[in-house]
C-alpha cells in the first residue's frame, strides 16, 4: 500500500463526513444542532430515533408528522421524492436519511466483499465502493449499511461473504478504504455489526459469541476502529450476545469503547428489530424494558422495532430514562445530517432512474476489480491459461450460465440481465481465438440429480479442454445461510469425479461465498480457480484470466480447510504447548485428518513465478517512535507479466501473554514484467507491534520481534529486531498505526 494512500485513510478524522458545497465548520454545526434541538418536543426527538422500512409498518403520514428520522429500502427516486415532500409538511422539516444495503454495488454489481478482499488492493476496494455510491446516490439514497467490518475465522458462517476474512490488519485497511470510497461517491457509511458478530458458536448465524476482551481489542475491534477513524457516519449494533450481554444493550461496547475510548460522535442504529430481540435474549421482559436498556446502553436509532416511538415518551416521563439521554442520541443524529449537508441539499428529481447503469465506466471498474479477486489455488502441469492450438472447450456446470447467482446475495438493484455470465465471457473470448465452445449444465443449480450427466460427459469427451463451473448457488451463501457441511452440495463431487475420469484436461472454476471442502477432487482436478461471486462483469474477468490476458493475482483472505471439522481455522493462532510432530499423536493434530489447511491464508498462484531474495531488516534495535523496516527484492522469473502481493508477518516469540505464531503487519501489491526486479520496503511502526490487556491498555513489550516476508502466510523468516523498552498506552491514547510500503 502506498504511504500517502494509507495515511490518508487511517488519519481521517471521525468527524469527517461527505464533502459539502461550503463545508460547515464544526462549531457552526454544533450551534445549529443545539438550536434545532431546543425547538423540538419530546415526541419529535424520539421521532428522529425511529428508522422504518418502505412498506408496512411505514405510514406515509408519519413522515409529515415528524415520526421518523430515517427510512430504509427506498431505492428509486420517485419514492424518495415523495418522502422528501412529506417531510417538508412537518413542523421542523428535518430531512431524512435514506438507507439501503449497498454492500457490493447498486445496479452494477462488484465481487462480494470477501472476494474483494482477495485482491489485497485498497485502491480497488475504494473504487468499488465509490462506484456503487455514485449509482445509489443518483436516485436519492444517502446512507449505506456497509461496510461489514466483522472478522470471521469460521467459514460455516454464511455472512463471512460480506466481510474481509480472518485477518484484523487486512480487514482494517479494506474497511477504511470502503468507508472512504462510499464517502467520495455520496453515501454515509454504517459499519456493521458492532461487535463480535462474526464468531458465533458453531458458525450459526445469530448465535452467541464468547470472546475475551483482550481478544476483542486485538482481533475483532480493529476494523471497526479503522471505520471510525476513516469517517464512518454511524455504526450498526450486532444481533448477537457477546459474553452473555447482547450487543444492542452492551454499554461497554457502545459507550465505554466506542464513545469513551475512540471518541466517536456519530450515531448507532440497531439492526432489524434488534432492540425487540432483547426479549428473546432474555434480558428484557417486554418492549418497554428493551427500549430502555438499548437507549441507555447507547443505541440511538431503532430499526423497524417501533419500540422507541411506542415506549420512550412514557419511559422519559416516568423518570426511567433521563431526557438528557434522548437529547444526546438526537444530537448525534442531527449532527450527522448537518455534516452530510442534508438540510441544504435540494430535493431529488423524481424522474431519475437507474436505467443508465451499468455505465461503460462502471463496467470497466467492475471488470478491473473482479480480475484481481480471482485466486488460482492450484495449476498442476500449467494447465492454465488456455493453450494456443486449443480447438474446442466444453464448459460444464449450472453456475456457468447463472446470471442471478453470479451477483451473489444482497445485490441491491442488480439486474440479472446486466450480468455477463462466465459462459458468455468464455464464448466471447474463445470466438476471437477461433475456439469452439459448448455447454452442458450436468445438473440443476442445486445439483439434486445426475440425470443430465451423461450428456455432459459426451460434451466433455468431444472437447480439448473442460472448464467446470460449480460451487454455491446464491441462496446457500449470505445471511441465514450457515452450513454444517461445506462439501460441494448435491451431486457436484460425483459429477467432477466423472469429468476427471474422462481423462480430459479439466479446470475447475468455483463460484461461491466461502471455501468449499473439496476432498479427493482437489487431487483429481489439476487447475482450480476461486471466482467467489464475481458480479456484473464476472464472466469477462474470468475469461481474461482463463485465457491468460491477465495473470491471476488474488490471494486468499482466509484459510481454506481440508474438512469442515477443522473449523474455526485461521493462520494467526496461538502456539500450542505441544507443536505438531508427524507420527506423534500426543502433539497438536487430528487422528483422521491433516492438521494443515488445504490452502493457507495469503495463498494464490500466478502464471509466472516470483522469487524473493536479499531480505533485510534496516534497524535491529527499535524504540518508541521507530519503525520496523523490512526490505526484499522480488523478481519475476517467468515469461509473463504478473502481480504479486508481498506480505510481511511478525511474531513476538516471548511475551507476558502467548502471542500468535504470525501476524500480517504490512503488504504491497506490485506489478512485474518478465525478468524485472523490484525492491520492496515494508514499514511497521513499533507501536503496531504490541497487544492489548483486558482493560484495553495497549502494550508493546521489550524483547525480540521476528519478521517473515513472502507471498503467503508461509513466508520465510527474515530475522529479528529488538524492542528496547516497553511502551504502555491507555485505551484513549492509542490511534490506529498505519503500516506502509514502498516498491522501487
């Protein structure tokens, strides 16, 4: 990552909002907020804390009566204009926030965030977010429930597809990039789900999480802090209970950490009916108690619960909730609206539509992003790219021509008609090379039977090359799509085994929202390309890589297991007292599976070969304010141009607390021509080499720090540096430290 880019992202003030025509000074905003708040009745204040969705239970007259401060699922200009006109009939005419799940595109669909993370390229993350925001804001949306900053180490959890994988540093960098991209494109961000939602027991969505506080600070909170420091206007509270205390009523999270330690002065919204679900959690007897606990903990806005609007007036009048608490919540909401310039913004033109999208520019961006997300997991015998002289290709699999599924879950206003499917992309590219392409689905989308397999096998036998496209249909990924078995669903394994038995060279393209358990198929299929859900231009991007027009450069943002029973699985685990020793069952291992992953974090192949040499540490003795600086030469040893993600990992081998075996601390994506060498320097502030105590105190202990550099989490050891003196920082004093890199 470039120095100016990363520092720009991570040093952005939490008070920053969308760019305004004539930015209001902060003191002017606070004056206007206080002035408006002083005019409001209690009911009008609580109305600002009410967030309702298009459709029931929304009453349009609520908007003209000041009983809603924000709405969601408004995705066309005509409805936005109608709502804005009704607000103008209210006494105080306070503008609405129009929220929508713009997770990976509005009309133009980009790869899902987990796939986007595989690019290891914050510039592309910002580009995707900015493009999506421009399209959404065109029709009046001004607030997105994104990015999802939840870190997850368990691929059983369906919502892992919405986040950036298992690593807190990668997640922090990309979360900040997306917040900045949304802001530039015209959307305020709501980083979600605060916090710990990505670690549910058993990988079951909505289940409880147990995470020690030190682990929260070190692992699960950094991406959220990066979102705050990059200017996220709001945060969304999580559904889950954290250590027995539901996040929606968790004052430690919402007040002590978020407001007290981080200084966040935006607002917090609940998730969908999240406040009412405090009753299900067993911490509230009824709606009134749920509303009271949520607002006192720090939830400023009630999404679709109707509990604030129903119960808070009486709770205040009865003295159970101080009106000052209501005032502070409303102040945060109004402050955000002033920062966004909503009071001074003209009403939307109701004739605007999303029909002009995807534009040529948006398609180019979507294709560029998708290309870099594709991960070449294996390529035995250099089967890919498609070789000159190939006369015919058989494309096998139902997901090869599945435009709706290719967009993935939460596709906002995505139209399947806009999608270039993988089959279409291959056909178009093959046509230019004079290669014939045939297609046989082999089964339906869920692969329930093999009735179509004989026809697919005949198609495969007549071709020079087989490209099999299988994986997860859209409905098997995303929210409420937790899986106990991660094997390719239905009859897919049987079909792939039959294709391999034909003896035809076969490349497998996997579409889906998480790693799949491949079993023996990984040995039977020589080439495997992970395509995630590649979006609107996914077919062209996949074809670009399959035919070698672009060398694959994606790297896994999470560990790929051999078996579901290995989960949760992650590279940055703590050391065992009995490290694995082959053939010794009394060491860390399984008796029925290898202990290692199928593919490690950071893994991804190219069509060329990169060699690392002459790695050095600039200074072996470091103190406060210094930087760990590691340099390495990277050479393209092959005959094709390519991109490589140079990754720096560190380890604290002896500390007062057991520390991870490796931690990603910096990375740089570089482009190299055949035979070219670049010297890459990766820099990590000493203050980023520590860990947290349970009370949030941050400690960098004196002693050795080991460094590793390479193309994955299997990076080779470089050497050690010594930190001379222990550094201690209370929670409120620490700010995110930006690692940087320079390539020459």
